């Protein structure tokens, strides 16, 4: 017999769909089917059932082979590594729950480490922009119920956040948007002709690297001032039309992604996009929202912030918190050779960081907490597999609009496997003894 | 003026945070006392004397104290941070935060400096004979109060984000600059004798930029406003004048609308 | 559990009418006791002031807009962080402290209970995570109701019973404490970029007025008999002339009587009254109407207020009055954050510098002090800074200094650049009153505890109450040589006990407790219509499912303390 778990939260992307249904075996040990999730979410659940999962920690040997060790030995190694290091980096956190993130923070404070999350390669630049200019935003339900102007700038939800448009931004029939997508005008700004762009009422196919200029031109157009003939490859008439389309709506939203957060200018692109949003509030109602990638990178930022005061790239090495991306940020720390130990969890820097940074991970003592085999686990000295958060254990997560949703456990992890939180508690307790901490 | 010379003798494996190396901290101390000043390599506390040879005398006050920094200090951060008076000469290249938050005194860096030099500078002089990294004379993260006084001269090139949120003071760059010059500035003056790339003066509300070389891409928010004959930093010439950022809010002074000014040498 | 005897202190306890008598306070098993055994640990409080732990009735210390403030203001933490020390976690944040710092700083000043002033219901999990991570102090949180779609629809048809059923449901699923109202109707209007600036301005689409919302929520609150009264931040905050809207709002409570089993006697709590006591028509003729507002409150005894004192600091404003924050950024051009919350509310955040060189800020400072000095009943007027809006809560000792010392007030007035304007636009110059310690205890302990419905367990030193005790290095018998000593004494306690555990000694954290999350569990009759309305709105309009909405689980509320209310009487 089987049972169906409803209202399941999908632990993959920042859309954090919470309407999944998962069918499991009666004994709760096998996950059989997933309903309502997109292709990526479905695979997230189903791949947990792979028969060849690594289920125990493994330590790299001198001859390059892996030796299986116990969780206790793994916790000993990790605590010893962190206790000894002069500047360890604890990176990732985005694919685990807030409870684990909180224990991780305790560990970082005791070991006087740098701690950082995947915003470092993603929306960290958004956070810098928010720090410089603010953030007029809203929850996704406001978009569903009110938005009649939807702009996707430098992002491709059709591929990266597949159910975003059907759950929140384009198709839903909300309270004031009873005609669904017919209630809305969609603008896509992207140098590429993506699947999302193909759906748009207007596609501004701008020159790559010129988003800051185009955003500036929109602000100039709002004020009716002089514009050069062409900006970012877009004729000024089209820019004025787009400006008018934005102004004429009654509730607009700009969603944005890596196309602007990680292209030239980075945070400045977002800064000017937020300024566009601010300006539009003189004429109508407008909000802006980052399309967060990992399902709980937002949560990591929230937990860092309420416990240490900063949302990412936090340096605790002097016994108090400091923050300055460019100095305290992970890639800079690694490429400059500033750190002497690496702890990775809930992320894959081996796949996402520049190779010079990954080489440094390979060169120092390193631990990787991850249920998968990844490029990061490949270059780390210790690989500790754990239960899949949101599948095999629950815990709180934060959606891209900062709404907290508590993930559910739907199936048992393989026999004897620990969760992130359980393993981190073991590391913390050993570290406290090593450091003689209170 | 009394002079203390500190020479790197024992290079750190990681990086050194040497915010105690300023005339303000050294003033009135003996070489032995200076050697005992705290310094950090990561989270490991240590003392200056473990890394540096210290010789010479200090003045009674910061204003009477000159520090010469010798040896390889490319992995030393925060030289001259928060100094208020006196002098510092760095004989080679160094790392982040040179003269950050300084309010007075003079720093001469004979090599290159990395990012965040002269963060939120309030006064004094910083001269860099080599290149400067990113965020020269910029505000700290989140602060709308950036560099407000003092003078910076870079003889080489500078990186991106020069003068962000600047409100006063002067920056002169003999070479080229990277993207985002004086973004969000509300005052101050920057002269670039070489070339700029793009995103010059974005979101600027007040202040002045002079570019002697080329600008690859102009911001659409800067409106052509004729040409003028000017003498800038001793050099006479004809400059195309632009006002902006027309997308921003505009201040008023005595009834007249204020714009930021961008002058590009013709 | 340990026994303590705090000996020879000068005790100020309005609950028992003790006005500085030298008395011993006994602590046993976490409660104030009549007596203890001879093995009790002796705390020498000779020459010191002893009061119950203070109760914070309104501060923004836990939740999404507080954290948004932290995230977007790294400069609030530059060079001011405190390191890990002994059992203290590291702390940061001058105007928006981190959760650890919040708990420690309140405890060090002798505060043992605090209320988070505004919880957006959809974000209750976030609020509770931060409450959980705030050490030592008991906390509760007020969900906001004044712009909630259910409330707007029910109250348009004056459906009090349905409103009450919804309130009871929401308090339960969010583990909330009271009915909070912020800019009623105006914040829903703000979702379209509009506002409601008077009590008769109808809300777009929902076509209900703020007056109807406020009256309806007072009625629903008394129908339920909740521990606290309806707690309101009226329309038109912060604008010259707004005192008229304030009086219009207060008048809505005329004739209403409190009904509850918790000892609460008021039906309306007006919060951060300073921001709502402005006269004039623009910033040039801006003036204080503190007298007009306090005259009304003095006469109408079913109203309580808190002050909202301006402390003359650089701080961060944050409120569910979204349109106000947009207006403020238009004035000072500083970074503006905003978040509209579907079906429920909004929040806005803007930094603000209350400079003593700006006449408006100086007048605001004066108004904040006029109010408690003009209030006749200290049991109905509580000291707050609407932290962090008018200033950080860590400035309470400074506010206390100003209230207890005319000399300190005069020193500040003389330091103002526009002293003449402060004196002409307010009556601060002519107010000689100096708050006594007994009045201080009423305004910071007994009064707020009573109005919150917690008078049976905290805010006093009666045997049987929680052993929350603060001992200050302040000798009431010696004249105050320097008012700075007042500020110093109230900044760092000699001793603080929370639930009978010594948590502060000589201004340092020495212990901790399993802090409690206070919430209200109101039972109502089964209401199928409200159940159905809730189901329907989740199905059609919310962006999350109903089954995921409740803040359920030990990881959110590890130590809940429910005040039980039985409203199944009809």
C-alpha cells in the first residue's frame, strides 16, 4: 500500500512550490511518485531513491583512494580542521534548512571563521545594490492578485524557475487579475531570444553588458528628457514606448536574474533597476524581486543577518562580524590564497567557482557535506553524505520573496544516515571541547 | 618629524591585518612597544614584532611621526587605516584598505595598491605611484556618505567603482579607469588623464568629472551642453560639457537646478 | 531551583503600592516568595533601587522588516560590533541589533519581557525564529489586522462574530498575542500606491473606512475578551496637523468598555503617541499638540498610550505604514525598502537622522517628553521609542534621565541650534515635573504589564508573580549630583533575575533561561462560514497552501506560554 503526502514543499529553487504531492510506500521508506512539480523538482525527489548513493563519510587517503569512516570520525576530523585553521571558510548553506544554518553559525563563531553562502556567485550583487539604494518589493501573491505589468530582466524562468509563471507571475487568475495572462503585459529584456522571451508582448533584445545604460535611459524617459538615438542597441522610440507601458500599468513587477547580477557592473545594474522601480512609484505602483536560485539561499541570508548582522560574506575571524564583498567574499578569499581550510555544505563551489578558486580548495584541508558526488566532493579531503533536506528531513526555508515555508520530511533516509543538523551538532560539540568554549 | 622604519622580515602564510600600523598608533611609543602592538593573521593574534623589524623613533604625536614600510607587504592589509596626521611611505606594493577612513596626514605608496584604498576618506593625501585596485575613494557598503575630503593621486591606472557616493575631495588618475566612475556621487571632483570605458557618472547628482582621454560608451543620462575652454590640473584645453544624470533627482541651490558636470577633452 | 533573598533594597512596586520602602524580596522556584530558607543566596541591595523586570510594550525587534533593516544597513554595524565574550554570542547593530544583542541589551537594562509590535501573519515563522534566537527575555508578537482582507470584508458588514472567529484562528496559527492595527485601510490602499489619511477615507475596492475598521476591531477584541486591548498606530502618522486624525481615532473608543478576565481596563492602546501629536500645517509652522492629545487621554480612562520618544540619534524607521515610509524617503532621499504582503499588510524601512540641529527633530524630541510629563495617570502611559523608529531601545536610560531631571532637559534644550523654536512651538520649557521612581515603575513595569493582560504574572513583586527582578545602582535617598548618573545607573543593572535565575550581574550576562513565547489561545464557537472563507482565500488568492501557513513545530516556538481565553459564551 502507499500513502500520499500533500502540501509538500519542493527543495530545489527559489520558487519554493508548496503544493506538491508525493506518494510513498506505507513504511515510509520508498518514494514512488511526485505530482505537480516541474521536471527539476520531480527529479530532486526521485533521485534520492538512487540505489548507488554514498551513505557513509569517506576520507581521502594518501594514495588518492577513499576510505569509508564513521560519522563520529568524520566529526572529529572536521572539528579538528576548524579548530586548527587560522582562517577557515564555511561556504554554501543554500540547500539546507535554517536549523542547520543556525548550528553552522555557532560553529563559525567558535572557530572564528569566514562564512558565506551561494549569493556570493548569484544575488550577492543584488544585496549590495539593496544596501546602496533600498528595495521596493512585495510577496508573490501580490503579483498573482494585482500585477498587470510583468518584466523579466536578465532571467529565463521558463528554464530556471519553471512553475513561476503559472503559480505567480503570468497565468494565475488572482483577486484583481481575473483574466489571468490576458490581464497582463509581459516585457522581457534579454540579449538572447529565450523561451521566456518568446512569450513576451515586448522583447527588448539589448546589447550584452549594456543593461545599466538601458535602465538609465528608462529613467530619463520617465522624466521626458533628451535621449540619444540608440541606447544599448535599442532605438529611443522603443525605450519611450517601454517606459510608457510601465507607467500606464496599475501594478508592475520586475523580476531579474544572473543576466544582470553577474554581468558587467553587477550590483550597479541592480541598483539602477531598483531606481527604475522607485521612480515608477511616482506614477503608479511598482515592485522588484530577485529570482533567487537555491531554495534556501534566502534563508541563509536571513539567518546570517539576524544572528550576525550581514546577509553573506561574513568574516568572524576577529571575534566579531565584518562584511565587505571583495575582501570577505569566498571567491576572493580562495583566489588570493587567504584561507587555510574549506568547509562546504549545501552547494557545489567546485562546479561554480573559477578554477583558480577550486584549485585552492583542493590544496587545503577540506570537508564537503553533500548527499551527491560533486566536483566539490571530488576535490575535498573528507566527503560527508547526509540526508536530503526537504525530502528525508524537514526544516524551515525562505522563498525568493522572503516568505518562510517549513519543508516536510516525506521519506526516510537510507539506514544510518544523518541529517546536516545532526552532523553539525556533533561537530559543534567537539569543537567546543577543543576550544574550551562555554 | 621623527621616522620609524618597519621592515617585513617574516612573511605571513596568509594575510596580515595591520590596522595598528599608523602614525596615530605609533606616536609616543618606543620600538619595543611598537613590536608589541597587536596584529592578526586570520584569527590568530600576534604582534608586529613577529613579522617586522622595527627601527627608529616616533614623534610625540601623530603629526610628528613618519613611518617607512619596507620589504614585501603585498599581503598586508589596512596600512594607514584611520590615520589623522603624520606620514607613511610604503616602499613597494601592498594590499587592501590603504588609508581607508583616513582623516589627515600623507601616505605615499610607491608600488600598486589593491582594492578599497581611501574608503570614506575625510582628509589628507594619498599618492599611489603604481596602480590602484577597485573601489578607490568609495563609500563603505550601504553608506551614502562616501569620500568627503582630501586628495588622491594615482600615477598609474585605477580599477572600477572609483569615488562611489563621493561627496567631496579630489581624485586624480593619470592613467585609465575601469567601469563605474563616481556612481551616485553628490559632490567632489575626479580627473582622469587617460581613458574611461563606460558607466561614467551613473546616478550622479552633483560633483564634477574630467576625462582627458576617450569614453567608450556614454551614459544616456548625460545630456550634451555645449563646449568650454578650461584649465584643468594645469592643462588648458577645449572640453565637451555634459550635464546629468538626467534620470536622477535634481537638487536646487538658490532657486537654480543643480546637475553633475562631465567634461570630456576634445 | 535556587533561592535568593535581595536584601535592604529600596523597593518600588505599584502592584503592591510600595513607594521606596526598604524591603527584602525573596525568590524561590522561579517566583517571588513570601520567604525563603536560610540557605538562600543573599544579594545585597543596600542603597539600590529594586523594581520588577521592565516590560516593553512596543518595539520592532523580530521579523522580516527588522531583518530587512539589518540586511540593507551594513553601515549600522561599522566599527560598533561586540565580540563573543564568555556566554555572550557576538553582537552587532547600533539601531537594529542582531537577535542575540537584543536580548542581552534589554536584560542588562532590567527588561525581562518584550512585545514585537507588528507581525505580518504570513511571516510568523520568521518572527518566531528570531524570537527563539533572542536570549533571556520572554516575548510575544502582535499580528496586524487593520488591512487584512478578511477583516475588511467582515467589518464592512459589521460581522463582529466572524471577525472574532478569524482573529482567534489567526492568533492560533501565528502564535500571536494581540490585535494590532497599523494605518487602518491605508496600507491596503498603498498596494495601489494610495493611502487613507483620515478616518473617513474609504479603502479602494473594499469600500470600508478606517473608522469602521477600528471600531469593529475594538468590538471584536472585547467580544473575545483578549488579554490586551486593540493596539493602534492611527492614520496620518508624522504629518503636520495629524493630531486631529489622532483625536478622531481616539473618539472611536468612546463609550466602549473593556471585557476580559486579565485585569485590563482599557479598550484602545495608542502607540508612539509622539508621532501622532503634531500641529501646524507644514514643516515651517510645525508645533506640538501634546497638550490636546494628553488632555483627551487624561479624560478618557479607557485609553492607554505609549510615548515613542525621539532620542536624537541616527536610526532606522520601519513600520507597516508603507505609504508613510515612501513619503519619508521623498523627504530625506535615503534608501527606501518596502514589502507589500498579500491579503495582509506591508512594511517599509528608511534610515533617519534625528539631528539636534534641525528644528523639527528638536520639536519631536520635546513632544516625546511633554507627553509623559502631561499624563496624569502613569499607569496609562508607557515609555517607548517605537524602537528603532524614534531611536534605539538602548537609549531608554537617556529618556529616563530626561524625564527624571529638568536640568538634563534644559542642558539638551540649550544645545539645540534652534532652541527658540523648540520653546515657542512646544511647552517643554515650562514643564518642571520630574518623574519619580514610583512613576517610572508604573510607566515601565506595572502599567504595561496590566494593559497587556499580564498583570497577574509580571510587572510587579507580589509573591506568586514571576521572579523577574531588576536591581539598579541608584540610591533614591541621595540627591542626584549629575543627571548623567541616572542614565548610567539605568543602563547597566547591578542584578537582574529572570524567572528566578540570575541573568545579569554588574552589567554582564551571567546566566540564561528557557525564554517563553507568549501567545493567546482564544476558543470560539465553531464557525463554518469563516472556515470556508479561509479555505477559499487560500485556494484562490494566497501564494502558499493553508496547510503550510501555521507556525507549527518546536523549532519555531520551543517554549510556548499560552494565555487561554474562552469566548464560547454566545
